[in-house]
C-alpha cells in the first residue's frame, strides 16, 4: 500500500487546561506533554521516568500523593508511543474537593525530577520494572509475534525492541533530568479534568495573561529594515533575512543562479569553512539554512535565546563574507542538476512549467527556479559573486528577529554587526510582463501511463485587491497559483488516462465558463473563506513562519503589518466580486493549454 503521509502537528507554545463536569461521583484528570516519536533517543529515558514516577506501590506518585498526602485514590504515570510523536502523562482519580491539591502535588513531583538527580538504586529499580514488564509480554508465542510486528511497524527493524531495551539499560540520572527539563515544560503541557457536577473550581479573576508584544520596525542608516518582535513563551530566537531576487532577477542563460547562490552562502566564508559553520550552529542546538525562490532568496536561523549572539554572528558572516569555493559549487551544481532531472519524472510539474513558459516567455516567471541543464552548467563562481554583490545589500534586505529577546538590545547588536555593510543602487528586475490574447497549446511526452493537463490564465500581483477573490477561487477549485510580485497565473490541472485527455480538457474549460457565468455559491464562498483564514491563523502560530511572512510582506512593499488586515480583506469578498474576477482573468480566448502525455506508438503515428 502507498505510505500515508500525516501532517506534523504545530509545536504547542502555551499551557492548556480544560475542566468539564459530568454526573459522576469521583474526579478524573490527566496531565500530558508532547514527546518525540518512538525512535527518538529521548524516549527510552522518558519510559524509565514514567516507571519511576508512577509504576507500582514504590513509585513516587503512589508514595507521596496517594499514601503520604492522601490526595488521590490512584495516581500513575505513562507514555504513549504510537510510532508518530506521542505523549508522556500523569493520571489520577480523586475526590472532587482534593482535585486542585492532587494536581499540584503531582506536578510538584515532576519538578522535583528536574531539580535533583535520582539515586542510583531508585533508577535501577525503575529500569528493572520496565525491562520485566516488557519481557513478560514475550512469554507466549502471541507476545513474541506482537513484539516482532511492533518492531517492524515502528522502525522497519525486527531487532528494534532489543536495541530499545539496551538503550533503557544505559539511562542515567542525568538523562532523566535532561528529558524532564526539555519535554515536561509548562508550555508543552495540557491538563484535562472531568469532575462531578457542580464541583469545578471557579476561574481566578487574576489569571495570568500572555503579553503580546507588537512588531517593531527599525530603519537603519544603511537601508536595512529590521523587524523585531518579543515573544517570551519559549527560549528561542528566529532570524529571517530576505532579499528581492529569484527568477525575476535571472536571465535565461543563467537561470537557477538564485538557488545556487543561496546554497553556496552556507559553504564557507572568509572566516569559517562549511564544516565550521555546521559545527558551530549545531553545537548550540540551532539550525541555519538558505532558500531561493521565484521572488526572493534568503537565510534563516534558529537558536536558543542564550545563544543569540552566536546566531547573529553566523548569519552576518554567511551574508557578508561568502567565499563561494569552487569545489562546493561543483557539488551543489550536481545536486541541482539531479533535482532538474527528478522534476522531469513529475508530470504535473513538467506540464505546469511548460504552461508558465508559454504564458511568460523565457524571462521572469517563464523561468524555473531550478534552472535548466544548460543554464546551470553555465553558472560559474564569478556569476555567484556578481549576483551576491548586486542583490545582497542592506537596502535590498529585510531582517526579522523574533523570539525571547529585548527589542532595543537586538537593534543595538544588529547595528554593531552590520555597521560596515554598504548599500548599493537598488537593483531592478524584469517582471516578464506580456499579453496573452489567444489560445496557445504546448505539448510534451513522457514514457508514463498517465496524462496531465494544465490550463493556465494570466493572473495578478500581491498588490492588486483582485488577488483576494482569486485566492478564494483557488481554494474552492484548487489551483497552482501563489503570491507573486509580478502578474502571475491561475491554473486548473488534472491527471487522467491519456485517451481521456481531450474529454478532461473540455470539462476544465466548461468549469472555467461556469465560474465566469455563476462564480461561487454562497456556501462554496463561505467554506473557502473559512479554510483560508483558518490556515493563515494556524501558520501564524509558528513564530518562525510569522517572522518570514512579515519579512516578505515588508520586502514586497505591502508593509510588515499587512497580514493583520488580510483576514478582513478575505471576509469582505462577495460572490459578485468573485464572478467579476473570474470574468476578468479566466478569459475564454486568452489561455495556455499544456499537455504532457505518453508518446504515440509508432504504429499509430
């Protein structure tokens, strides 16, 4: 069966607590923290920690909360490891009037684990408890079969459980402290309680609230735009440095230059080798990467707040002092050429790229961000240096720094580190604007059993209010469009059996005609608005994603606060506006039809 890809759940960034009532006699509550998936090296230590806290009559929760304090009828700890990221939890059954005291006492035991290492004999007991409980399940043939099947499902390794038990035996008191401190944090905690009717504690009027610091913008003397947002919920700092560039800044013979430049920024500077850069950022548990796209390129970094200066220094070094070593260029060229070959195996990407080429020509969005075999082979170190010198300038940059920081201190540090960065004349880019006023067809062949059809129309820019209605059409119909500085495109696409390609083309064109004539129904429009606005709210939960969105909006001239008003802009779109936009852009006589299908057999040619 094909693999099932499950989306990663966004990281929890604040404690959550829910208390509900029901017609029951005793109260029940569970405290849970997110933990990594089963193959992560921290999970064996978390299993031992659960055994130490809540397995058996000699466990800490039993001895303290149940026996000594008399606050719970039962109290235990557990882990849930389904193969994907799991949970570490505490559970208890209590009298309603002892709920708060029992909850706090159990959380106190967790804090004690963080504060002081456990004794060797207590750790040894917990390890043996876990080993015995696991091995006992193998006493029967059924248990052995379940162990083998579980190992294969979890890690595609029949010996996984043996290696897991070996890891359990190696757990130390320091390991228990570390995993407790790292994973069992208040920000990562959720508490659910079900109490007898009428017994839930009243919420305190003096409940602590999270202070939301606004984004602050600083315009530095050299033209650098600095965005800073304080967010002290987690001890991380996110850096996002973005520049205008992308395919809009490239020519046909040097197509793919932005991507290569971004990759080479991390392959060594005048002060650090590629290995030095990787070792330095990873030694503090951080990350540093780059990207190159259709409209921009840049460098991203994440570090713990205590390592802010390290992150800033590395970011500045790769931006200001790249060495562009020739051997690294050759290796990255090979990788980019491989990505181009791989793209040819994906029919939808191939058809969409052919549609773009016909729609925009050999400039701007008619170019592929990866480039072509010929253009990537053309790129030399001198080209990288020239591109870097032209575009990697402070007056072409927005730097967003969000996280556990003090805004004024960040501004002073950035001014100090980037003091010598000199501006240059603002580079211009070719938007590749052309008018399509006929029906154009492009075709390609691939030795596959499927055909893919893409019908593309000229679109609009991020600055045009028409884009809100187009985005809603996008959500309702599912298209290939995205945010673009220059006028972009709107497309329908479908995969089908080769012999049915003509029928599918007819149906797609009928769909476009239906949208021109009727637009979207009120229900379709409502559903599309809810989906887009919901997705945007979810995306803003991630601080790094928010930093990137704000930085790009500022770079593209929309203003860093643009996202704050976007939800309202989508809400105000009417069905009449959607119909008008469909008529304006989905023109029956101005489009490109791109088909990629299997070659015609010679006997039928």
